[in-house]
C-alpha cells in the first residue's frame, strides 16, 4: 500500500511540476512573440512626437563576411518584412565589411547622407558588423552593434509605428 501511495504521489508531483514549467515556458514564449505593451522600460527616448508624415528609418549595416549578418538576413529580416509595421518604416541596407567603419556620407545612400552623424552617434562604435540604427525624421533614437541591438530596437520601433498609425498614417505615406 505504501508503494502504491508513493508511486501515485511521485507521479502527481512530476505531473504538477512539469505543468508549472510548461506554463512558465509558454508565458516566456508568448512574451517573446507578442510586442510588449507600453512600459517605462521600453519607452521611446526621442523624439517625443511622431507625426503622420514622419519617416521612421531602420538602417542595417553588414556584409557577407559576417556570420551574424548572414543569420540575421536569413532569419530575422524575413520576419521583419512580414510584420504589419514594416509598411510604415523605411528599411535601408548598407553593405559594409566587418573591419570597415561606418561609411563616409558620400558612400551612403542619398537619403542617409545628411544623417551620417546621427548614425555614428547612435551606433557608438567604429568597427564591426552588424550595425543597426533607428531614426525618426533624421534624429537618432537608438542604435548599436550586434543582433542584440536589433532585438532591443524592436519594442521601440513597434511603439513608434503604433504612434504613427494612431495619428492616421497610411503605409503609402510613410516612404
């Protein structure tokens, strides 16, 4: 009788603990997939306003000599392109080798040339790849080095796009 009780108790405990871990894993997965709601941690630092005709720029700099860049382009870029918010941003890819610094203004696409100083300021690094920068109307919001910097841009970019949509922007007006 004791063996049967012990086996039932053990089975129940394993089942309960497994359920708790599964629920926690499920919540973590849901949090990773769903964009976070507005919170102070993810609040946009600048600019304080987004207008209907604001241009939200996401700039990616990387090249074929960079394994993280290739992975980002293979896995993350298609997800970004499929997102609803992508229609409201201007995505620009700048080809850059790992050892090269941020290109000079003359080597950037024409629309980014006036923003080169802002790119340097928000990326805050001289060499490496990939670089990411988020700008609104030419003002740097956030940027950085590595795919982790891209992940940190997503909630901010989502908030900016939501603000832009809230003031009545249509996808065709964003570019």
